[in-house]
């Protein structure tokens, strides 16, 4: 589910087929106002890339009630007045992810089939004129810091994923401070309402949950939901419990430092990130929580395995996020020059350790407990020694 950043609107994807539904949450009541793809063929046994290509992508305009939808019919624009084709896209454009810039003037699109994604490029499309500009590679959503002035996205690779931070402009101006995550398959980062934490769900192998402090990027929580990836053969039992967990089951509400987590048992876990104390709330008995999101006014929207949506209200209004956290981050970072190689500029951290540019090129030792990406890097560096 994706809540509009300012308006009482929710967009949700069907888990069984490439369908999109939109609800209005006005007056703390859920009212469906649009749906598309309800007659589409179900995913069935499709998995991996074949299924990924069929899953719709949606992006809300930051101010207007406009939803861009990429589905099997192309890239479309829904407004309360109806559905239309989105003007200004390059001929034959086919994008795997979309996001509006925080000011709504630009639609960021990545990566398109008509451009070579291995060249680490994306499109920034001017909404008014349709002019297309090339930007750096990104592939997994765009999270806007609640104080403004900073966005975060992922640039994934099977070996390791970078969480990149950028100043929003016509294109994202990538900064030289970045997070490095093991493997790939992560979801869009989620900032807390006060901007002092962000959480990431992944990866392709495990249902990891990591929470980081901002602006320090210090990791304050790292765990696996469900059973860890087995060291030997993957059993049917492990795969069944793995599939029971949703990858879209976290949300920060308006209470500072509280992360909500949905479980396959229908329990909603209230986690205090600072104290790491958790309280369980039985919400959907007998139906697993398949998606979780928070509205602009702080209500939690919970989707259940039986297709129901539950609105959890009664939370205090969010305090404005402290702009000083973004200012502190920007003061300690610099723009990577256009065309500059990321590896030559990025200061990387995993939330515990930090590597300056070039450090990893000479890394020669790694422990068995180190992440896979680091062990692989060391093995390559020491090959032939």
C-alpha cells in the first residue's frame, strides 16, 4: 500500500493479480473510489522476473490527487476525474519504477528497457514540458525525508545494494555518503515521522529488518523476521513459512521512535526503536497482515490476507520533523560530480563500520560472520595470492 503524502488517499496492489485500487480515507472511513485490472489474469505460479514485470508500479503526486500507474496497459494517470494516458513520455518507454520529485515538477523513472541499465542511467521527465534528462541509476522507490531537502533510494546489485542519499533537483544529486546492504531484493526505505530513523525491509533471501539512526546512519536494530536462510538445502517447510511473511509489513506512525510490524498471525507489533521493547496487538485473528502503511495524519492502514482493510486511528498528530537532521547530514556530505564514478567517491557504511573511497579495493581479510558482499570482495582482491 502507498498512502498519499498529504491527502487522505491510499493506493494498494492486489497480491493475486496486477490490479490497483484507490481508497478515500476522509472522515476516518474507507471508501473505494477507483480500481483497475480486476479482471487481469492471476499471477498463479509465476515468480521471479516474469512476475516482477507484471506487478504494477504506482506513484502519488506530492500535492495533487494524481496517481501514476505503470501496468500491463502502459503508463497511465488517474485523477478523480478519470484515467488518461500520461503525456510527455518518450516513445516506447517502459519503466520498472516511478516516483515524483518532492516538488512534483519531475517524474523520476528507472530503469527503462530502452536505455542500458548497466550504464547506470535513469530518466527525469519534466511534467510540464515532457523534456527528458538522464540521471544516475536507481531501481527501488524513492523515500523523501519528512523535513524535506533530501531523498533516499536504492541501487541494487546481486552482490550488494547501495542506499543512496541525494538532494532533490531536476535529477537526483547523489551525495557521497551511502549505506551498503548485503545482497539485493530490498524494499523502499521508510523514514520515521520525525526523520530521526529509517527502516529497510529485505532481502532476496531473508525477511531482514534493519533500522538506522539518522543522520549518523548508525544501525540500531538488525533482525530476521521468521527463520533465517538455511545453511544447507532449502526445505518446503522453510519456504512455506518464508512465503507467509509480507515484505510490505512495516510503518512508522506519528509516535516518535515507534515502528509497527505486521505478522502472518495477524498480530500488529508495536516496537519502540530506542528501548527495543515490543508489544503485540491481536488485530486480524486468523488472517495474516499482508501490507501496512501510515496516512499523512497518522492513522495506520492494515491489509489482511482475506482482502480486508482496517483503519487504526487515535494517534496524536505528528510533530514537524527537525530540519537540523538534514542540515547536519548535508554538512557532512558532498555532491558526486556528474559522470563521476560512484566507487571513487562513496563513503560507505553498513551501520557499524565505515569505508573511505578506495578502502575496499585493498581489503584483504574478512571473517565468516562478515556480510557476503565483503567476503566476496576480499576473495576477489586476494585471488591469485
